[in-house]
């Protein structure tokens, strides 16, 4: 059985918790990026990974007024191995769902400016085009708060980074993912123009130190005009609203580490055994209270060794309702349905109802 994640969040709303499954730490010592990475891995979890604009606000808020810039966990040492991403956090790029026009995407390394052909555009016939990110063009924004008109064609010509910045400031983000692009409202909007428009599709060679695949980027608006050299690393610039710039990794800078409070236990246990283990050794089985936590947990499930992963969700047979452990409701063991919630480790990481006697990996929180 599958459920809507939105309904699950509503059922957990009485928790009133934003437990922040990871914490940030600003380190004032000046180190190279590699030295900073080693320090963070020894004393914390790793150099900071940034997943969304909420994380960016947290980074900015750790400034004491004297900070100028600091290393984050994003680096480029991949020798031109570029990967496609969506700008909107939480969406994974699927090559089988692409709608490139014939001959796209361009990747001609003999072309002087091949490096810049890293952004996607939508044509009026719904096909995709790979273009230079610097070329000013119309663009499509997505607004998750507007239930009547979710998609907006902006008839101002901007570079891709400028378009992304505009959408994040005035709406939610650039339109992203095949589900949004196939929406009937988008088709109607595109009928009003013959111009091609930027969408939230981009590719780059940057990777996160902890190995996660989060697509969030927050570059300064001059980033695409820079010719990149080898061994580039990213830093957060506090004086520029927290935007990022690339720098030689051998420069010595302060840096930001993070502590991961989410722990994947790669032992196969029943739900009750997992609950006991977490409460004896850590804090509890994990509770999901918002989409940011959902995405963080989804990323971690990729390392599981079982098909599903137990979380702190259970079913009350008498009330016929699902609830999170954070509700702290008592349950009658005489009325035990033995039905619990588990997240699938692959696919779309949906939540499923599973028998509590099955044995899976599980998530504890500290």
C-alpha cells in the first residue's frame, strides 16, 4: 500500500517539531579545502552539504558579522564528467523521460565554448533544447503557493542564473521535472509565445563531499562567465547574500562542517527491535515532519542494504489512523495490528505499509 506523503505530513502535524536532522558548524581556522574536509570528517560528519534555500538561510544566520567567506562541501575535480540536474530540490533527472530535439544535447568538446552548453530550454512544441547558459532568454517559473496559476512565463530576457534567481525570489524556482513540464497549464502558457524559454534543467561537474546527489546550487550571477580551472572548490560568500563562488582549493579559508543526526543502521530487524535499538543506543526511530527532512532521508536510503527501511510510523487499529512516534500516543498491545511504515530504498522512495515482523534496515535519530 502506498500513501500520499502530504497526508502523512498532515497526520504528523500535531508533533510541531522541526528537529533539523543535520546541524551546521562554522570553523574559524584557515585551511585548504582538503584540510577542511579532513577536519570535518574527523570531528563532525563532513564539509557542509546544502540542500535548499532553507539551508542557505541557516548558513547565513551562523554569521557573526565578521565572516566573509567559507568553504562548503562542493568541489569540481571530475575531469569534465558532467551530470544533468533539475533546479528544484528533490527531483531526480531521468534520462528515459527526456524530450530533446534531434542532435541534442550538444557535447562537442572541439567547440571552443562547449563548456557553456549546460542549460535546458523548452520550445513551444514541448521539446527540449540544450543552450548556452549565458544567452538572455525568456523563462518559466514555478510557484508552489499559487493554486490557480502555478506556472509563469516571464517575458524578460535573462541568463539562466539570473532567471533562476528571479524565480526563487518571486516564486519558488524555475519549472523543473517532466511532471511539471507536461502540465496542461504549461502547454497553454507556451501557446502564447513562439520563443524558447529557460527551464530548470542544467548540468555541471560539481559534486558534494559526502557523496550525496543533491542538485541545489546557489552560485553568484557571474559564475557562468568564468573559465574554470582544475581542482576548483566552492565557498559561501556571506557578503554576497550567501551566494557561492569557485576558488582554487589550495587557498586557505574558514569552513563549515555539518553533523548528521540521522543514522542508517544496516542491521536487519523487526520494527519493534529497531525501535528498541534506537531508544537504547540513540534517541528514537526517525519522524518525518516536512519535505526538507523527507528529501534528506530519501538521499540516505540509497545506502540501505534492504528493499525497505523502517521509520517511526505505526498504525492504530482501533482508531484506524496512522501516527508518528513523536505524537507519543500510547497503544494497546492487545489491539496490535502489526502494521508499520517503511520507506522504499529505491525508486521514488515512497512510503509503504509493511508487516512489523519483516526485517529491514532502519533510521535512528540522535
